[in-house]
């Protein structure tokens, strides 16, 4: 039996993304390693979500290539089966929470009691086991996002891409999502996440990528980057974000500390 080759690390080589004659990203050279939590930061319009979609294969580069640095040379279909992505606003099926998860398993040929067992395990991991039979459409925003995480994780992806998964959630729901993300990382899933929340980056990131003007301006361990960025763009961004965070915390006495 052939062992499916790993899809990590992911490499971007001289990647450029253009639309209507305008360069939106690039050139970008990047290697996403097989472990840890990579957080992508940058101002609005920097290209963070576009970079995430390029890495996941939802967009094709105008120039350059996105590939896997493995000897096994996995096919595009194999790569997609071993990656998952959760968007800022998840799209859920008009059925129960557990049926949303078992549907994903059915797409890869896992059905019946095995699918239900795995789905319940995934729901339990994100704290939704007690809501398994509830309609996904009546769940709260935070619960829906956790359901989307469970649906992605149940397929055991090597890499999970997250596009601002807590941007519209309150602090309690954000804590629950972050706890689930940490559990996924602890179980061996590579996390690549876009966030605009500096406090969240401090809590979650092992490594930071900072984008500005469609380019990677800095790539560094999170502790180093967040304490003392090298570029003026990153220093300005972090100073502005920190000021916004402090105001938000002062305005909301229930805002949990970083």
C-alpha cells in the first residue's frame, strides 16, 4: 500500500498575484514549516487573505509556484485532502451540527457509525458535543465557528488555514475558538492564521509573518517580532494596534487580558 506523501512544508517561490493589470501580491518567497502556529499580520489591504488562499490552492498565482517540498510529489487532489480552511463567516448546511460534520466525512468515504463516532469526537474537542443534534442554523456565532472548526479538523488535515475566525465574536466566544485552535495544534495540525487582533497574536503565535503592500516585510519568531520588529512598517502597525487594543480593553471591563 502506498503511503500518501506529506504536504508540508509548503513552498511559495517567486509568487505574484495580479488582477486587471494590478499586482496584489508579490513577489513572495515563503516556506511554511510542518509544525507550530504561524500568524499572519498586517494592515487592511495588505493581502493577508489572498496569501492564505494562494497557500491553500483556492487561487492560482499569476507568476511563480506554490508547491510541497516532499520527495513523494503529492497530487493536487492529495494536497487538498490533507488541508482545510475555515473562513471568517462559515457556510453551514441546513441540518444538525453532527450532520454537518458527518457530511464532510462522507465526502471522503467515511460513513455510518464510524463517521458518527469521529464526528462526536470532533464536536467534543470544540465543546459542542451537547449540541450535536441541534440545527446548525440556530447556533450562536461562536458556536457556528466552532462547528466549522470541528468540520475541518475531523478530516485530520496536516495544515489548517484560518481567516480571521474570531473577528465578529465576543471575548467569551473568542476564548473558546482559541482553545480549540490550541488543541488542534497540540494534536499535530499545522495552523496558519490571519488575524487583525494583536492580543490574539500574542496568545497564539509561534511565528509571525507581517505583510504590507502585498509583500512579506518581516518573518520572525513571534516573541521577537512582537517585542521588537525590524521594519518601520511593522513598528508603526504594532504601535497602532496596541493603542486600539488598550482602548478596547479600557472600554470593556469584561475584556480578558493578554
